[in-house]
C-alpha cells in the first residue's frame, strides 16, 4: 500500500454477543469482492477467539497479515499504543485498500475514533470512513424498554447499559441485529428509543448480521466536525479523562513506558472499561473432554454473571470435530468448527504441528482440548471453573466407551446431515 493512499477505515463495535464477528465475516465474504480488506480484531480476553473465528471463516490469515489481533485489553485506552504501532506497521508493510477494526464489546467508541483524527498518531495515515455499532435487539429492549439495566459487578461500577447507550449515540450506522428474536412490537419500541438517542443515524435491521456491504463500507458518513461537537468527544479530550492530547511516538513509548502507564491509570483517574463497567474475563482450558450429559445440564443453568462466553470444546463421543461455543444473553449456540488436527492424514497433521510451535499436543489425544473465554460481571471464577471441572470426563473414565452416553451435541457422522450443518441451541426463545 502506498503511504499516501490513506485507505478508508470502518470502526466496528457493539455489545458482547451482538453479532460483530458474524457481521465482519459477512463483509469479508461479500464485501471482499469490491475491496481488498485487512482486519484488526481486539478482544478483552487473553485469548482472542474472535480473531480465530475470522481466520477460520475467511481466506484471511494471521500469518500473511490479513488478520491482526490485539488481546487482553481494550484499544480504547489500555492498548492504544499497540494500536498505533500496528496501524503504522500495516501502512508500510501490508497490501490492502480497506481496513476494518472490530473493537471489543466493552470498548468506548470515542477514543478509538480520536486516534484517526490526531496528526500526531500513526493512524493519521488512514481515513476514518464509517463508525458502526451492532445492537442485540432483545438485549437493548431489556435495558431501555423494560428498564432492566445490563449487569455490572459492584456498587461503583457503571452498568453496561451506559456503555451500550454511548455506543448507540456515537456511530454513523446502527445495525439492529437478531430482529428475529423479538416481536414486531418490541422491535418498533427499540427503534423509537434508538432514534431518540441518535436521530440522524443510518438504521439497519438484520438477522444474523446480514447487511449490504455498501451500508457499512465506503459510506463516507463519518463527520469529524459533527463528532467533535459531541459531549462524549469533549469529555474524552479533557485532562480529567486522560489521553487525547499527549504526543505519542514509538521513541516516546519505548523510552518512557512506566511514565505512560502511570499517566494513563493514575494521574488522570481514568478507569479501563473492564473496571469502569464492572467487566472481567478469564480463560478456562482443560485437556480432557466434557461428559455430554453433565455438560448439557450445566449449559441449561448458565451462570447469570456471564455476559459472554466463546471458544471451542472437546465433547466425549464427538472425537472427530472441534465444537465452537458462543453464548450471549439467554442463548448458547454450539456448532461444528472443523476437524481436530490429530484426525487429519499424517502429512497434514505434521505440517500443522510444525506451523504452530505453541500447540499443546498429547501423544494419545493430539490437539483435542477445551478452551473457553468467559466475560462477565461479578463472576465467581473459581466456582465456574469448579462446576465445569465436575462436567469433565474423569481420569478413569478416559478409557470408557463414550458412545453409550446420551449425547445432544453436534458433530455426528450421520449421512443425513453434514456435521458442519449441525447446531445445538440452548436457551432459545420460543
């Protein structure tokens, strides 16, 4: 890419589980015909599951630079320097003509936008074209029509509803997703509230985040003058908020990392969104499979403190396929991702292992594992881990006949339905 090309950028955000990653994969599939798209994905957990899902669902890969990940923090504040460096690297090293940034579900939209209008930033190499917020229709109805604020962890944490409102107020395009899960009356009520919060927003109703790419790519809708007049923009630039006016270069960051951290977290009393909104995350990783009956029961009593859970599963009796879990609100979806590497022909298996030096590999079970990221408010991490451990196959049970279990999970070898088309939905609304 030529440095003076200033490729356009779409900044994508939305609540946890609203459908951002689904939208992004859709854009890569459909919009990729018109644009050579690069993707940067931010996740608050230490494992960037969304980046992996995008890589699996498209022709892009992290190896060739098509997908970049920034994990274990938010690009709206804690990872701003990392964001700047990655943007600068892309501008000089990668070939693309459009950039889409998927921010974490708890990111503040304003500081991200400000990175693209400051001449002192690496992101001055880009043109912020469109800001998009994806909203879960049922979740929004709960928070703003029913008057039941989304969860927070403690008394001094802001409810997630506040963040959702800010994401709605500061965007050029609003995608109202999962419209099939609300009634027409509920959908109309949501639209009225959205248009009250943001009268001029381009409003799009979707199911499974299916939208015409022209509504979110190359729209030219972002107006810096209009954005800079908003109260949230001015608040983010104030000395009390922190960041916004500091001169930030690679040399400055490398020579004074401790000073940067101090000024961000202490001098300006600016809470990182996971703290501000009472959100935390942890990773559950095990190298034994879930007992299908016990784990199925656990899913039906999903901890209320968990706002979002995602990752991949190994379920006893489904040894051929890795299963993806995605939970948001009252719904948990489990579907087939693909085959475990250990089930591949030997030459493919060895090639895969050689390309992933950090891959956990068991001589008997290969790469099979459980790895889940939990994001929530007031979660009892130890309790959740303990109850999940109770769902695992015991050490002695690893030699049992797993085919005897009652097993509702996808990934069967039934000829009547392809494993890739199978899905288990728990907690679906009737």
